[in-house]
């Protein structure tokens, strides 16, 4: 085994070779030329108006229902600032879920209730049970190509989620950064489409253009967005308008659709390579078989803990993430997330081979 | 009196005509070409390394003592998150002080103690008195061309401040966004130069290039910066690297110094026009006579309150800021801040004439 090359199975980042540098270079210059007086100045905490208009059109929403920030994680922070200071500090999350959201929820003193995630979305019965005890402020869910599991919520479950949110009067926070990266199968409707009045859909350009500009956005009820804009203004006055203007010009020039096509062509074979390698070396771990996104996940065999595997993997230059970090209320001792986008097919195959050797010995 | 044109004396923003659009357009494109793989990707919460190195060199600091964020206001938020969860929630501020900082301090539950600001800096005796009662976590001060007063702290007072901070073990948070915009007189040393181990100096490019890219930075003790980087990472993962790279290339190309010279040539006559108009129309208000920056301030005559003046000014299309917003512990009923940078000499003269009419009638 070649242990000279470190293989990193921890980073959910886009492939460097995916960045549309030429088009972004042109777009930034065009943005400053056309909108310099606006994007070099202070402005609205809702973000750059032409970008909001473009996003509204793209997502079938009204402009007043779109707010652009510096990445979408910070919007989660703003929402916590607003919603978790009132009566209910309870938040439902999937188990597993995005670890950075758990960190933010904890910082805001949330009482986190974990809902088990199945291959077709969160366990609806578990939500119903939890609703007998708890009165959540919101349910944080990643319906498409979930981070870290790779699961996608079925349409039936989306409808059930929305019905429960209406019946029990809680907000759905729909995080959908991977949604456009579907490699096979049919697009599901967003939760927002079913219930625009009680869903805040978050997304970003981090996985489509690149994370560096930091451009996340929320589509949601305008009253809540107004509250978010106030918190945002009190935090950073104005979001990064240079990035907003640049991404706007990139999109307006028609670069986004071909860029998404390129990403699918780049990432789909990497997902397939990961599944092929797992089927070959570690079939007993029954990995999730996502239809898109950045991640798949697997369950280590009984008696094999992620902590042992992490330590021994590090010895053969394979870097793994601690599965426990994705579970807010315990668990994850046998959970492994594998991000596949920023690795070549060779690295994936070599990494899974190393993983198998560590797991099986 | 011409009431057709609204004159806005509320906005502390740079003049639109000051933006170096041509140079920034080139710089962004160069940045993406040279550093695209880095500035379109996730990266360190300390910001773009070459920019940190450039700033360290410019400010005579080590790179590890420089952290770049999305505007400097958010760094104040991070510092509050870190420092105000421990024993002491007391923070000293100048009276008057920057209103957005007051908002952040209140959000973090700070016990704010106001120190009267004189024309040569904060009242040292008042600090000494307050230190007999309070044990502050930090003192937030704007030593150069203070917002909103326009005062600059004398060297003697800077030395006294540092001595008090050392003796009573508190941090100095030195906010210096206007520092480079000195129109006359001699540059004073920074507080950080006197006590790098207990000063965090904040600055930004908002007043030098433009606020839209959102590029603020901190120079301070590396242990505290590491804590700030952790909070920053948990908030937005990575700051806006597209902006960091673009501003870096702008600076590296040698554009900053000539840009600052242009700003001084643009703004100094506007400051003079404001003073001339006040001397002509409202000599009794004894305006501050700043040596640089964005603001001067004045005290309305006895019996004339800012609230009355604001209301009556609005009737003649003159928009004024409520002075009380700059005082954390009450006061400001007779305080008026006048930002002069984003107004033409004609607008300034006309605005002060309208102000005089309102004040004197």
C-alpha cells in the first residue's frame, strides 16, 4: 500500500479544478464596471438587489422573499438569534446532521432533539413522537443529498413534514446547498414550494461556483427576512457586495447552467468510483447510494468503532472524520462520512482500499 | 431656501466618486487569475495569507498578529462573544461613541460605562474614577478622528490609557478606520504600538477603497486572535476571500498610497467647507475642528434639543441623526454629528444654512 500520499476523507469542499476562474474573472470586472458605485459602497442588509431579483426569478419566488448574506451558515446564526430568544428553545435536527449547525445551535443554548434519518428522509414517526413532548421552534433539515448521510427525502415525507409543521406550528429550515447537483433520478419539490409561509430555504453558491466569495442566501417569509436583515445589519452592516455583484454578473451572463453541467460530469463519476470501491472492498458496510451531492456515508461493522478506525487510518495516511460529530444527542460511533467531490478516482479507490484494510484487520 | 434637494447629514459613508473602480476591476481579475484556486475555495478563518502578510508589513506587526474578516464590526461581535461570557461584562466606551458598537455591546449583555470624551481624547480622571468601581473587560476607543465627535486622542492621553490598562489589567480595543485620513497635523502613535500585548487594533478598507467588499481586520495578541478565528470559523467558516484577494492585489500594485492621497484631496476641502459654513452661520455651536476623518460634531445651543431640530430640519429637507444614539448611558440631547465626506461643498454650505435657520428660529 502506498502510504506516501495522504488521502483526506474529511473535507466537504468542492474540487479546485471545478472553479470557473475565467468566467468569474470576467464577471468581477464587469460587476465593478457596471455596478461599482453600488457594490463598493454600503448597501442594504438584504444584499445586492439585482442578484436578489435574479435568484427570485430562478427559484420562483418574489424578490422581497430573498436575502443574500456571506455564506448560508451565518443565516442560520441569525435565525437562531431571532427565534431562540423567545419561549421555545427546542430545535429538531436530523441524526446525523451538519456538524457546524449543531455548533451554532449549542452556542445559542438550543435544546436539540435528534430525529433519526432514514434513507428516504427523517423518521416521521419519530417526529410525531417527539412532538408529543416538545414544541420546537424549527426543524433543521437537509432534504437533498443530505450532509453527512447522502440521503434524499422522498416526496411523501416532504408532504408529511410540511403537514406536521403546519399542524404543530413550527418553522422548517430547509438547507439545500447540494440540491442542484443531482447526478441521477428525478428532482423532488422543495419544502418551500409546499409551504412558502413556514419554510426558510437556504442555499449558496459555495458548491456551484466556489465557497471563497461567501455567498449564501435565504428564501423565506418576508417578515422573518426583515428580522434577519436587522440582525445582519447590526452584525456586519452590509454583506459582501463585491461578491454579490460578481456572482450576479456570472449568472446573468448565462454561466451558471453550463457550470452546473460541468460539475455533474466531474462529480458523478467520483460518486460512482466511491460506490464501486466500497462494493469491491467493503460491501458489508452497506453505504448510502446518493443521487447527488458531496457525500455518502456508511456504518462500520459491529465491534469496529470510528475512533479506532480513525486512529489506525491515520497511520496509513488516511484521514477520516469522527462520525460522532454529526450526532447532536450521542451516537455515531460507527458512522463514517465520505466526501467524494474533491478527490480523483484514483485517490478514492486507494482511500477505500486503505479503509478496508483498517476496518477488516 | 432651496428645499427641492434633500441634504443628508446622517450617513457616514465614503463619497461614491472616491471609489477606485478601474484599479479594483483590474485587481479582482488579477486576484482570480493568480490566486483563484485559493480565493474561490474555503480557507483559514484568519483570512487570505498574502493579505495578512501585506498588512503585517504595512502596520509593523507579525503576520500571526493579523486577522482579516468581513468588515471590522463583526470582529467587535466576535470579541464580545469571547470576552463578555467570562466574569466581567463591564465595557468602557467613550461618550459619545460609535452607535453600532453600542448595539453590539447591548446584544451581548454588556454593562456599559461611559467615559466623557474631550477634544483631546477620553477624560482620564473619569476613567480613574470608574476604575474604582468597575473592573472592565475592555475599553472601546476610537483615538483618531473619533466617530462621532471628530476628536483625536493626544499622545499624552494615549500613554495614560495604556498605563491604566496595564495597571488595571484590561484590554484596549482601538478602532481606527479613519486613521489614514489625516488632512493636517501630525500622526499620533497607535495604542497598539505602546502595548501590543493588550491592544487589539481594528481597521478596515471601508474608508480607503470602499465598504462593499467588507474587509476589516484586527491586529492583536495572537492568543486572542486564535480565539477570534475559532468563533469566526463557527460563524461563517471562511471570510470573503474574493474580497481579500482583490484588495491584496490592489495594495500590492501600489494603488493604496495614491488612493489615500486622492481621498485627502477630496475630503479635506469638504471638512474646511463645513467649518467655514458653521463659522459663518452657527459660530455659537463651537464645532469640533478635526484634523481628519469623516465627522465633526457640535453642541446645539441651550434650550434647543436635537429632537426638535431633527423634526424641523426634516421639513426643509435636511436629514439629521439623533445625537442620543451615540451615548450609551444617556445624554446627547444637544449633540449633532455632521458627516462631511459624501457631500459636495455646495451641499454642505446649503445644509449648514438650513441647519442655522432651524436652530435659530
